[in-house]
């Protein structure tokens, strides 16, 4: 099937809401970190991809029409090269609000060294994406900003949508060439929801 939409935005830029939106618009199933957690056999493959090693990218996203969030955003350029007809979707928010959400949710998970089956992938994200310093605020924010700038610089304008969190259906639907649904844009995985879900698993 191949990917039709490649989400390049970091986690905590509305990616779970975007997953729901893309699936509502018919560009699903959409891959997201939650999918990896239910497919532990894919963890080492994602780690290898993030580390730049040869890996079966097709196998990692087999059955999906779109992908957002970590780990796929960490290899967005490899996926964009592999699927040249896919659109690139960069979800963004202000660096300050991103850091506040990141620090309270996935940042400590990326930094942890006791992730069980997910450890190789989390280690790859920590080391390759964040240079081993995901909880260093200034460093992590600089990584976030540099990543977004790199996506914009490297992606042809006609292939790219920079989507500001909270912008609703219109820019996304215009980008995909589909009608705007007569329903609210999905909103899920707010910081409080993430923390409550994490507590329930601990």
C-alpha cells in the first residue's frame, strides 16, 4: 500500500489527535507510537532505522497509509525518500508549549533506561534525536526547532503542510483535497490524559 502521508512533527505536537483526524479522512490506518507498543516485534527495527542502519522500512509501516509521532518522525526523511508521492505533514506548536508538554509526558520516558521491550527504540530516540539530553530544556528546544526548520528547508512547498496545533480541519483537508467533516476536529492525549494513562500502567 505504501504511505500517503508522512508526519514529520515531534511527539507532543497534537499527533494522536492528528492520527484520529487522518483516519477520519480516510488516510488510515495511521501509525503512531501507540502502535509500536502493541507491536513489540517492530521495536528493534525502528531503533535500527533511527540509528541509520539498513532496515526494511516497508515492513515497519506495512498496512499503514499514514504515520505520525515517534518513532516515524525521527526517520521522516528516509520515509519521504522511500515514498516520493507521499505528502509531508509537519505538526508544530510554540517551542515553549512543546517543552512544557514534552517534559511532563514523553521526555522522562525517552530518558529512562528501564523501558523493557521498547528500550532499544527509546535509546535510539534519546541518543540520535536528542543527543543523549532529552531533559536538558535548552538543548531539547534547540533540537525541536532545528528539526522543524530542517523539514521545511528540505521539503518542496507543494509537498508540505506546516500544521499549527489547533488549526482545525480546513488546512488539513485542503492539503489532502478532501471535504471538511461536519464534526469537531479530534482532540486527545492532552498532558493530563497522558499522565493519568501512564499512572494506570505503572
